[in-house]
C-alpha cells in the first residue's frame, strides 16, 4: 500500500521552520530530489547552464570568487599577471563584455568579505556540492576540497573537477561517519538544510564536520519570499496537478522571467520540503553547536531571499 507523505507546506500551511517541529516529519528520497536539474546542466538544457547557480566555467567562477573576497578577474590574474589588462582588453574586443550576461540568476552581496588568502591550504568540505561551482571556487582559492552529494548527476559533474568526490547522505554524518567528525577547517553547505524534513537535525550533522577553530558557511532560505502566497500557490500546483517531468519543466519555463533563468524556478518548485528559517533560529543553531563570531554576511541586504551565515568553532 502506498503511503501518502504529509507535506507541511500544502497540508498544514506550515512554511516557517520552528525547532518544535524537529522529529515530526519524514525523510524523502533525497538522492532524486535535485538530480534532474544536475542532469539538465550536463545536457546543457536552456536555463540550466550558463547560470550563476550552477555554472563552473572560469568566467562564472571568477564571479563567485569576487563574491567571496572582492577580487575581480582572480583566475586571469594568476594566469597572466602584469599582462592581465591586455588580456581583458582583447577579450572584450572579440567577445564583448559578458558581465551582464553572467548576471543570470543574480549576484551575492556579501559583507564582510573573506581575506584573499583565507582558504589557502584549508581542508574543506562542500556538502551538497551540486554541479561543483563552490568546489571549484574553493579549490582555486587554495583549499583542499572533499565534495559530497546524494545526486548521481551532481557527483558526475563534480568529479570532472575534483578527485575527492563521494556519495553522502548528510543525515548519516553523526550516526555512521565518525571519520568526518571535526575533520574540516571550512565546511560549505549551500542551500541544503531547508530542503530536508528536519533542518535543525540537518544542521547539527553538518556542524559535526567542523574542526576546532574551523568555520561553517550556510545558505538558508529567509522568510518573506519563499513563503509568499504566489510561490506557495505555484508550488502547490506543481506538486498536486503536474505528474510528468515534461509538464513540470514546461511550467517552470512558463513562470520564469526568461528561459535562461529556469533553474531558479525549477529548483524552488521541485523540492518536497521548502522551509524558510528565521535568522535568530539559524544563529541559535550555530551557538548550540559551539560556534562563536556568528555573522550574517548579507545582513545589509534590504530584501533577502536567503541568509548567508558563517560561524567559527571556538
């Protein structure tokens, strides 16, 4: 007999996470939740590549590095040194200035920035590595990165740029992966915990990987956008009325501002759990796991779709 899963967002009108919900909901098949979009990325489907949310080509990774440390043309600077100016001039002459095109999906507004040598030599973990954009970013900044995910096509993509790639369900970290406990100087967990049945437990597992004096960076959805009436109605229609992947993909294209931005809509629609978490709850998770100097890196941003938070283990 098929068991119908309770979806708190559609069935109970609960979207804003509170820790009292911990233990209430059931896990899903997380290995398939994001797999379609990473498959579409590898197939170069319109709206799923050449996008800030996934792209791993150098010019796009330059933008991710700039978001973290404020240094423009980082990759070319290392390659061309004093000839950088001539290289950029020639690039624009032949191809034009692609910065506006690379804005598909938006830019991060982080402050404070990380120092230019912040990641040099650090043992880092990219949890939920996806196509590999943060893995490549951290590697180019000098980190030694282990990349983990539950998605088959995410692992296929990231293996192209990193040899240390492994299947891992983050909920197994505490109970069955002691080798990962306290093992990393910097753990990145981007856009993962809010898409689980228990964001608090997910965070606790992720936090377990951070070494003494190490740091944890998370991106977690903020209230205000993803719990809006418009998005809730779109998600309900997507899950209740659409059955095939073709129907779901077509709907994501229909509601996108442009076809090239489709992954933003598909990513938001496709997940079974799509929690938003108040900033104070996220900060409390950090403090409860022994982190100090907890900072919201986009606190100055007026309209936030997510909180970008970093904390350091004492």
